């Protein structure tokens, strides 16, 4: 039984429903909540009781797989299970490539959700019933592997590059020297195998949902 579970979601009604399932499944577990990745970092840096993170993919301030990649890199030993309404097999496949401990659909009923949470805490990987990995490998799979070589701070710098921030602005946000940011950018370019900040941003866009789903995305 986990000591604590962190819900990272910005939909109050779903958070309330998920909290009820957690309390019914693990009565003694503390439930923590965060409505952004930044808030999640704050909870995880302060609370050592958290043994499981339940993360929605569509979070404010992040694009595509950025959230799960950042948390996975920053807290490598902490199981992170995606709880999302984005059920496309291509997205599920990419999430698992990023190191998630499982994927639970937001449409899952309470009893099945409870069973899935128990399975995760017992060390099982949980996936939607009937899930089949896509036959073709997405271009973002290789990118996810390259991003996995970045340090947590480099992941954050990459996110800020995608937001169009300059080195000086990134240094201010992260409270470090501009020289440090320049060094991070150089390492990002090397690890992503690109030659410029613009190319790094273009590469990183491949982890956005629209790029993963491609032109055949269902409307």
C-alpha cells in the first residue's frame, strides 16, 4: 500500500473522482494534488511519501510528451502512470517509450481503475484493454531516446527554447548564469544531433501530439 499518491491534473471534477477511487482502494494513503508540472515538482521535492504519480498528458505550460519526459528524468525511480483521455495507440506507445509505468484511460470505470492502481503498486504495467502497439515506429520514438540522454535541467532548458526564450531569459527563470545556459544549449544540440537552436525546436516538436498522430489523426 502506497504512503502517498500525487494526482497531476487540472480538471477539478476528475481529480475529485480519482481521489475517491484512491481513498477507497488505499484508505491510508495520503493524496497530493498538483495542477501543473511546476506544482508537481514542488510537491515531489518536498514530500517523500509519494510513491506513485498519476499524470494527465494535457497540462498547462507543457506540450505533448514534455511533462512525462521531465518528471521521468527528474524522478527516475518514481512510477508515473498516465491517466488521460488521449487513447490513440500511437500516443500510448510513445508514453511507454518515455518510461511511463502504464496508461489508464479517463473513461475507465471505478472498479477497473482501482484494480489498475493495485496492479501498478504490485509492479505490473497497466495498459488499456485491447491495446496493440502501432505497426510503424513513429519518428518521435528516436527523439524520445535522445531526449532521455538530457539531464533534468537540460530538459527544462529545451522546454524554454520551445517557448522562444533567449538565454538571458532562461538564466533568469532558472536562477543561473547565462554561461551555464549556453553550456546547456550546446549539450542539447549535441545530444539531439542538430546544429542550431531552431533545429532543436523543430526536433522537439516531434513529441507534440499532432506530430505523433500525423495526418491520419481522427477528427
